[in-house]
C-alpha cells in the first residue's frame, strides 16, 4: 500500500496564516453538527442473559437487544469506567464461520444510545453484504476515546482506551465468533482517536481508516484544537491528561509515535473545506455548512498533510486521499467509508 501523490491538490500546503484561527474554530465547534436527522428503529427485544463465558478482565455482557435480526445493542459492564456501556453490533449474513471485527468510532458529538455511523453514515446499508462483525461506539462525547486521569464533573468517568483495547474485544470475539483479527475507523475526533489507539497498542489493529482528523496532541495547534473539542461540551481538558506539560500529551501524539504505525494498513483522507456538490442552494443547511464545516475541514487538511509528511520521512506507506472539495459533514464521510473499504478489507483478510 503506497501513498498517492496524484490525489494531492496543486496547492501543496495550507500555511498557518491561511488557516482560520483556533479562536474561530472554537466558535464553530460550539455549534451543533450539521447533518441530516436520523433515528434507530424502535423494535428492540431483549435477548436472554449471556453466559458466564462472556467476561473479560472483569468486564461482562449484561444484556443484548435486537434492533433488527442483525443489528444489536450490546451492553457491557466496564470495570474501568465503573458503569455499563452500550455498543452497537452489525452481524454479517453468514455467521457460520469465525470472522474479523471492524471497530468504528464516532465524532465529537457522540451521543449515548446511538451511533452516527448508523443514523448518518450509512453503515447498516454498506455492511449488509460484508463478511465482518462491525462494532460501533455509542457515547464518548468529547472524550477522544482515551483514558482520562480523573472523572470530569460534566463528562463523567472516561476510560475508553481500556474499554476498547482490553475489556471489549475478547467479549465481542467470544460472543460473536470473532477470529481475533480487527481493524478500526473513525471520523473527526474519532479519526485522531483511532490513530492514537493504533499507536498505543501496536499489533492490536491490522488496519485503520481516519477521515478528517488532526493527529497531534502536542504543540499549539494540537493542544488547542483538542481543548476546544473538550470544552465545547463543558469538559475540562486537564482532567484528560493533566496540564499540557504532562508527558502523557507526548505519549498520545500520533506524529511523535508514528514509527509504531509501521506495518498497519492505513487510509487517511480529508477535503479542502471548499464547497462541493452537497453545498448548493437547495440545501437548507448551506450557510452553516460553508461557514462552519468549511473552516474546520481546512484545518483537518493542514493536519493531514503534517501526518503525511511525517510518515513519508519514516518511509512508512499509507494511502492519503485529498478530496478537492468538501466540508466537515457526514455527506462526505458517507462517501469515504466505501472508498476506504478495500484498505480495511485487505487488512482483515477479507
């Protein structure tokens, strides 16, 4: 798998002076996400309690509910978080043989009890014919899906890295016949989170897809954009990894830890923030799409170039896609999922 210079725009680099200031980005982040409304079918039926075998590091499946026959709510008690967490699982048509698992992370606005991948990302339809278990997080708003140092008074007790990398995977494999092979994908906040998890757990994931993310947790840009994401939902960033001088900030920096990405199949994409086909006069959300989603995507474009340069300097292959138009919205991430699938599928041996 190689990088694709042909997908780069002719304007090689967005300089810092060309970026919208982080103060402006903070104002944009305070707005609600721009996306079509959607919901989950209200047809859940509680299944029988799981067996005692559905346990991992003290974690265990408390119950499973059907949304459809192949779309499930799975509730897991997490000792790390001291609470029950819901994930949603999509099962393949053929469940007669063990199969790999794809984990999918949501963005900043991740809401309890739902995944934007199903309501806005087209995941249910896309994976209908794919021979893979798909596990989607619900909740984790403004969390970066990481382990926080201490509970936040507003956001709660976040220990997502422990949950996603240690507690949950054995339960999924045991209950849904996983074969131990897994990859991960995420968008926006979830894109950075997915890359951090890969760096911090080398060998756990065979592949990663990251759409419209920033990948530094050190430096002014990295720390400021993360602070803005957390504070946009009332959280205190110092509850995550302490003050910016704490070594944990460097330990979570994808660019600093990029050598640990070697051997991982990677698909990383962004757009420019320029209006595209979805941003037209017939779209009732045209103004916020352009004024909010455009500048945010321009920043992720800059961040993605930085990661691209870092991986090139290390000779680590990855597929980078720079879409010439597109803003920070689900209309584009729905398109990126099928484009990234060949990379993810190959990584899982499909």
